């Protein structure tokens, strides 16, 4: 290509070739042009074009990322993706706004010269620059609009995905809950073994239904799914089947609960019928047993008894089982083997009761029929008796063989009267036999209850030992046992295993041997009374067991064991069984004794009942005894605990300050007393604020009195509930007020027994020593046997040993006095055991007493008392 080149020597020559409008001012032209401004504009436009290009690329990349993102399968991940994308979108929008702001700024700077000078003409270059910037801004606006539309769709998709994940999560939770509850309701197969048990099961079912309703209603996604379908969610095909499945599960669960409720209602109806029949039979048996036999011998008595029986039998139409087959058919859906046997037993009892009534009716009808013809014995005529000579011994045979008419005259009325009188006597024998039969039936019922409950008790103990105690040693269960429960099996279960072996191997078999002779069951208890002491050990450990259970009751180990055993009650209910069982025996023995008063084993039953009550008292006392705190010694050294109880106590000390003494007299202290064989303890009762066994009181030890230095005054003026315990020759006097006069009398009698036993032991020891001395020493002179001298020496000997209050050697004479009359005692004014005194005091401390305080309190005055003697 050839381009001509013109060589010019001046600017005017240039004007000949190029118009002035195309030349700048420095070349003599009129073109408005600034090179620096042009460079600035071109640089800004190129920079803006690059920004637009980068922004477009960023939007394209972000759009690709959003399009390629896979939707998560859980709520948390979906929420995180939605949050991350929203954050990135905000950043992209921010960059877009920056680009738009930059473009608008460049366009404004291009238009600025035109705004300053209206006459200023726009050259082509400026027009091109403005066009370029406008094009870039338009491109940027279109890109932003397209991105906003894409983001709206993407955001809607993510939000719907999040809604779907929430729905699916709720669906899974509710489905799992429904499956679990369906399994639980399917496991509720028990129809109950008594009316109370069925009522308890119904209550549990209602509670379970309420909890399940709250759980399902609170988390049910069915309504949520229906709402999503109405809003045309993109996953309608997935939501609709899940809603239908969930609705089906809810309906199935509701139908199972309804079916279970219907079964329990049927069981409740049947048990109500059985219990009504049992009650009717028991009332009938008691009616027969309570009818007075002697009153039934008369016509009126027999008719009244018949009417009473007929009236009672009329109530059977409403209260007894009418047809057994009808019961089988109507309650077939709930009749398991145990319930079937129970129905049969109740029906058999009902039939036996009706049979007893029919026999009694037959007997009473006979008595009433015989009494309609009253007996009128005819006495022999007086003249016949006066005319008949008295036979001599030699002629007795001849007179006996006299005419038949004479025999008839003499013997006829007697024989008729005897034969007529024999009929009511036979009726009484028959009624007595029926009464004995009724009592025998009642005894068998009590024996059956004793055996049934004993077998159930043994099974429950075995279930606890195998299902809980043995599992604590199972290595496969070790991971479920909490740290606080490890190596504490003996604390939790106590000696339950020992109790189980005793009942399973020994006591249950001995009870079964008495099934044919229930009245002899008392001997079983008496022979095993020593073994029953194991319950005292169990009860003493119970507070520790309760405390451990409260700390670890939520341990997964217990929950797993309870689930395996299918127990409705937790372990603590079964740990209470031994305590409940030992208290049940005395009730059964009372019932057996009630129906065995004239039987062979009545005395054994009474003795067994007393022994069981003694064990219960010992258990109760020991529970109080282990609550004593602050005692330094060994409580076992104090001997057997005889009594314990709470009293108001006033103290009086000879050596105390006068004001202290007066204050002590008028201000009582609340003390809990523990009477042992060797000492009486004063403790302060403190109530605890816990629950269960922790709520039981504790006793803070305050002081103790040695029984060898204790005396009592049984009556205190002004109050029949008060008595005195004094110590060391009345240096310390404790006025004790019992809650009732009966409690006071019981305590006074028990203290008297302790002091009497000490006196007796002291007397026997003295006799033993005297006997040994008689074999080893020469015979004493008659003067040495004087009771006055002997007593004086004994007293002097004891006065020398006052520092050792436990020493009782030689403390009494060899003769034991008779008990004093009421209101009298003994005095030692003449050192004689027969001398009367008036203090009503009682002591076993062997020393002379001269107390002015006793006279003030209505006790002895200045007399000298021989310790060990008592009065009332």
C-alpha cells in the first residue's frame, strides 16, 4: 500500500489539507481536545470493561456452582448449604453493585464537559466513549437480572429441600416412636390376677396413652406434609406415601390401644364378677359360722336361721357365677391358664358354699319339723310310787322280774322322755359338726392363701436374685453399671439370698407338709423362729440400700434388667418384699388362730403369733437403735434392747446450782429413751428432711444410766403418767412423763423386771458362795446366822465398794421376800427384808439411801432403803 507523504513548512499549509474543525487549538484548529483527559477516560473505560468481564465470569462460575450442588440428605447439611449459598450470593451482589457504581461514575465524568459548556460540541471520540460505557452498564444490568432470577429459583429449591428434610426427620422420629410404642403395647399382655391389679394396669395404660399422644401429636409431620403438598412442593411423590404410611401407623397404634383397653375392661369385668362371687362365698361362710347353734334348737330359732339363709341365698342371683360355660365363652379372649384356674377355684368355692348352705337348710328344716310336735313327758302317778314297796337287796331280782305292766309303768315315761330328748341333742351334734366343718373350710382358705403367697414370694426373690443380683457379676453387663454402683451388691440386696434359701429349701416345704392339718402350722413357725432373725439384718441394711438406690436408680443397668424381666415395677418395689412379707405372717396367723381356738394346735398358733410380733418389735427397735449417733461405746455391750419411746423429762440434781435445779424442775426436755438390760439411754430425737428411709429420725446420744445403780418411783403426785428414775442414791432424779398411763405402766413393769432379775442373780450368787464356803470352812456358830448381822456385813461390804457400782457380790440375804402389797414397799430400818416402807421406790444398787428429795416428791423421806426391793 502506498501512502503519499506531504512535507509542510508551516501550520497554515496544514489547513489546506485538514479542516480546522479537525485540528486541535495548538495547530490552529477549533477541536476541543485534551490529551491527558483522553488518556484518563480511556484508562477508566478499559478498567471498567475488565471489571464487567470479571464480574460476568464470577457470576457464571457461581451459577455453575449452584447448578451443580447436590441437595443434602439431612436438615443440618441443608441448612449449612442454604446459609453458605446465601452468603456467597450477598458477596456477588456486592461486587455487582460496585461495578455498576463504577460504570455510572465513568459515564458521569464523560458527560461533565457537556454540562459545563452548552456550546461545547461533542466530538466523535467522546460519543464513542459514552456509547461504550452505556453498553457495558446495560450488559451488567442484564447479567444481574439473570442472576437474580436464577438465584430466586435456586433459593426456593433449597428452602423446599430444607422443608423436605424437616418433614423426613419428623417422619423418622414419629415412626420410630410409634414402632417403639407399638412394641410396648404389644408387650402389655397381662390381663391381671386380681381386681386391684387390673385397675393398676388400666391406670398404667391411660398414663401410657397420654404420654404417647403427647409424643405423637407434638412431632406428627402429617399436617406439615399435607401443607407441603398443597404448596406444590417439588417432592410431592415422596411426601404423599410417607404421610399415608404415618397415618396408617397412627391408626394401627390407636386401634391396638383400644383393643388393649377393651381386653382390660373385659378382665376388670371378670375380676369384679369373681371378687363379688368370692365376697359372697366368704360372707356366706361367715354367716354359717356365726349362726348360734344353741338358738337353732328351738322352733323359732330354726325358722329364723332358715329365713336368714334363704334371704342370703336370694342375693346369689346378683353376686355369684351362674354358668361356668357362659363365662368361658364370654371371656375367652382373656382366659389364660392362670385366670382359668382362678375362675375354676372361685366357682368351686361358690359351689362348696352353696352345698354347705343346702346341708344347713336340711338340718334346720328337720329341727323345725321336729319342734312342731312338742314333747310332753308324763310323770308316773304318785300313788303308784307310794304303793310300791321298796325292795330289799335280797329281793331285787325278783322285783325286777315282776310283771311287764309294772315295768312299763316304772320305765315308760323315762324312756319316752329320753328318746324325745335325744332328737334335739342329735340336732345340736349335727349343727356343731357343721360349724366345725365351716371352721375347717376357713382354715383351709387361710392355709391356701399362706401357701400361695409363700410360693409367689419365693419366686419373686429368685427373680430378683437371678435378674438383678447375678447380672451385676455378668461381664457383658459391666459397661451398663455406673461407678457408684460397682462392688456394692451386698449393700443393695443385703442378705436377700440368705432369706431366699431359708424359704425355698426349708420353710416352704414345711408349710406344704401342713396342708392337710392347717391348725398345726403354728409349730412350723415356732421351730423356725430363730431363722426368722435374718429379717432383722435385712431391715437394718434397708436404709443403706434405699440410699444407694436413690443415687443409682437411673442407671442403664437397672433399666436393661427390668426390660429383660418384663417387670412393670422397678427394683425398689421388689427390694421391699421381705419387709412386707414378715409383716404379712402375723396377719395370717391371726386369721388361722381365729378359726382354730378349740383345735389341737391353738396354743402353738398363739405362741407363734406372739413370737412373730416379738420379731417385728425387735426389727422395729433395731431400726431405731441403728439411728443413734454420738455414742462412743458398743451398744451390743448394753444387752438386749427391751423398750424404746419418746417422753418428756425433767431433771433434778442434788449437787447442781439452785437456779439450775429450779429451771430443770419446770422445763421439760423431749427425750427418746432406750431401755437395755444393763443401761437406759437418753437421746434427742432429730427429724430428717429426706424421703423414704432418709426421712426416718435420728437420735443424738445425751447420757446413759447404769441399771445396777438405778431406782424407780412408780407414782409421782399430780400425774398418773409420770414416774421417776433416780440414780446413785437420788443424786440425779429424772421425772419422766409418758404419753399415756398404759405406756407408763409398761415401762415401769419392764424396769421392775430388769431390777428383779438383777436381784435374783445377786441372790443366787450369794447362795452359791455360801454353799462353797460351807464345804470349805468350819460350821459357823448359831449367832453368825442372824439375818441382821449378815445384812449389816453385806451393807458395810458394799459401802466399801461404792466406787464400783457393778460389783453386786453379797448384796442380799439368802431369803427372797414376798412381793409387797400395792402402795407398799420395803424399808431397811432394821436391816430386815420383811420391814415395810412407803416410798414406792425400786432399785438394784446395793447401798444405803438417805434422801430428802424423795420426801419432797412423794417418795421415801429420810428412810434407809435396801436397794433391790420394790413397791408399787
